[in-house]
C-alpha cells in the first residue's frame, strides 16, 4: 500500500487525520487515533463514468412509515413508536449489561407479532443462544438463529431469507474478507456497518446492530457507527442495580432522549411501565438530604429521588462524589449556593446520588439538587409530599422549565400534593397539587430552611 493511500482515524469520534497524533484534535481523546485503509480511493480512481440518478422534489407526499410493534411497550417507545422497516439501529452498551438478553427477547416478541426475525450471533454458538432462550421461555417464538462472523455469508443469507428484522450481535465480531484488518478494528467495524446499513436500505430489511462500548469508549467501534445508522440506543445501568435504561440518543424517526426502563430478573428483562413508582419505592419517611425531582425523560415524566450527604471532611480538599448527575453541575450549584445565598461548603465532603441507578441530565434538576444539598447540610428534611423542579442560573435566579403540567400530573398521581417551581412557570392547575413559585434560590432557601 502506498503511503498516500493510508489514513488515520480517531476510534472515538471518527475524525480523519493526515498523520498519527497522540491526541485527537476533534474530540480531545488520547491515544485513540489508529491507522487504516481508506474505504474508497475517490471518484477519479473509478475510471468509468457514473449513471445519473433519479431526482424527486420536496413536494412529493410521503406516507408515514408503517411501524412494526414488538409488543414490548418500553422498547417500542424508545424506537419512536415501533420498528421502522429498512431502518438501521445501533444498540450500544457495556459488556454484560444485557444487550443480548434484551434483543433476544425483542426478536422473539417481534416474531410472535408476525415480523420475520433473524438473530445472528458472532459471540455465542447457536446452542448457547438456544439455552438462553430456554431460560427466558422464548423457545416457541419463530426466530431463525445463526452463528456466524463472516459478513459475506451473512449478507448472502439475508438476501435469500429476506427477513423483516435482522439482529447482528455484535458488530465488533463481524469481518469482511476485503478489508485487511482484524475484526473489531475501526476499519472492519466501519466497513461491516456500512455494508449492513446499505443492505438494509436497499433490500428493506430492518437491522439492529449490537455494539460494545466501555465507559471511556476505549474499545473501537460504535462511535464511528453512530453516524451511519438511523437510530442510536444506549443500554445503561449500574452493575449493582437491577434497573436498566434503554435511552435513544439519536433517532431519525422519533424523539431522542426517550427512555425505556427495564428490570433484570432471573427470567430476563421485564419492562417497568411506571418508573417513578419504582425509583421512589425505597423512599421511606422524609429524611434530611432527600429531595424528589419531577423530571421529564423524552415524552414521559419520571420522578426520581436526589440524595445528598454532607459531612465534615478530614481532607485538605474535600470530596465531591456524584453518581447519576453531572459533576460540573454540582460544582456550579455549590458555587451559586455559596455566592448568592451565603451557604458555604468549604471543609465539607459532599456526596450526591440519584436513587435507583437512574441518570439525570435535565437542567431542571438543579433546584432539587440544591434542595437536597441544603437539606443535608442544615439537617432539615424537605416535607415528604413535596416535589421540585427548576433550573438555577448563575445569578441565583430560578428559570422556568418546560412541560410543567406533565410533571405536576405525574407527581399528583404518585401522591404528592405540593410542588416548588420557578416563578413565571406557565402553570396549569392540576387537581390535588398546590404549587409554590419561587423567584430565586435565596427566596427558596429562606422559605424552606429559615434564614439559611
Ligand atoms: P447479556 O445479555 O449476555 O449481556 P451483553 O450482551 O450486554 O454482554 O447479559 C449478561 C448478564 O445478564 C449476565 O451477567 C447475567 C444476566 N442475566 C440475568 O440476570 N438474567 C437472565 O435471565 C439473563 C439471560 C441474564
Ligand atoms: Mg452479548
């Protein structure tokens, strides 16, 4: 291979580089740039002239894609209301989190609803997959199994079988004989994904690709595949918890940020239709350091408990430990509490946690976080019937957030009777809920905890 035909790609973000470097300029990842053969030598090298393609205009009416339902409500919701034919979906997640389990269950469910399903495992033998199916009680579902890693053979099989849905577990084990690289390398993963996605579009077969990602994205792959597929779902959860969350991070056919909640049981994953009740189930009496946040995930309200612990620190630099929230956000809220409300956290260790292994990314959680922190520090419990939401600005003002009605309704449904919200929230009266509006954090702290 001549030197000029070689290129370098960041395995984390997929950016192309002319030469090797220790750090990717595009995403800042260290030691992620790898050498690879380019996919194509460019149009010049093709020689022969291309054909003109048929063009259409924007006005042509396009019917909404008919969606196939899996019958697993949480799974369908994350897909945006069911499986779109000829779409390509990536399901990423840590090894061992339950991707194969989820997809085998989904395949069985789709098959029972009349979708022809093919499940290709590159990691396990057919017997192993069958054993799992037995354990999950899925043996009666008409799913066709295959154990193969050679993509040429897989595509030939898919072309002959023409299923409605093909599941490829996992993309890292697939290899093309035309690419001179080991399976799992960026060039193999990218070429294999490209082939499969192109096949999906051309032949009208929906394809689900499974991809392993480690927390720091070290293992090659899924990040470069993200750009090629229509939908990217991440399956996440804390190892110690039985809850698993399927989150849509990209969706060309539905809302992103939608979540589906599952519970890992001895008999596989079972869906959790009312996550709020589950996340609050371990909550006992009102105790200091606990605040209930009325959040929105995608199109659905989800209530979570934010827990804080504040204790004198034996260390010169006190600890700031966060699980399930952004640690930068904690620093900001601590700074605002100190600067605007005169509540310092110097010399104090701060531990912040979302109960149940949930991850909260909404800025609307700020007020509940601040409430939990002050409640822990002052050792004063927030009334048990109270939920909170609101974004905190650097000035200490509280900013209104969207979908207040959904938040309040969900809170009322779960037996809460009081909400604390920013002033100027577009409030709609919800039966059984009284709302206290607060202009800023100082007013809130004064009202809830005395002078602060
Ligand atoms: P798996 O689907 O193999 O994970 P992945 O494909 O993401 O690597 O799931 C593996 C874990 O799930 C394993 O640690 C055992 C657990 N598990 C259960 O708890 N119950 C079950 O019914 C099944 C099939 C797996
Ligand atoms: Mg697996």
